[in-house]
């Protein structure tokens, strides 16, 4: 569980450091890209472990259950971070929807990257998934 949750912890930490005035959609994307940009250090090693574990999870129900729990926990931990970034007047239901969509976008992009041979990096996949899953959420619409 610790290996699979480390990336989400890093993503939420980066998101928590974001200036609320920059916009929630931008904050989600930039934190996700930063957390999934491999590099040669800890992030790169974490991505290699995650890829191996997600490949193994395809045939291991217990590992798959751990992955599902990691994502459920991550979504819950994301709520207060999003609440701070969205501001006190944000609709709690919409904050929950953003948390669910963002968590699912990362989950789906990592699963696709781990179990196929995509031409996109994990960071590129997550941006694509985030935009697709959150496109209709008014909380993420550009401010006018």
C-alpha cells in the first residue's frame, strides 16, 4: 500500500502548495504533471515500482483491492486540499466531484501506462484524462 500511495501523497502535497489564485484546473494539472514526471530520482523509482505493481495487479485480486483502496483513500484526502483551493463559497458536491474525477483520471492514466505500451508519458496521459473527465465541471471553468 505504501508504494502505491506514495505518488498520490506527492501529488496532494504539490497541490496543497499551489496558490489558490492560479485556478483549480491549472493547479490539478500542474501538480499531477510534476508528480508524474519521472526524472532520475525518487519519483522515477516510484513510477517504476508503480508500473510493476499495476501490471501484477491485473492477475492478483488482493493487489487490485489494495490499489482500489489506495485510490479511495486518496480521493478522501484530496477533499480538504480542493476545498482550500476552491474557496469557502465552493459547492461541496462539486468539490467531491472534482476529487472523484481527478483521482479517477490519475488512476486510469497510470493503469493505461502500466498495462499497455502507450505513446504518451504518464504525465501526458493524466493531463488528457483530467481534461476529459473534468470538462463539464463548473468549478474548473476558467474565471471570467
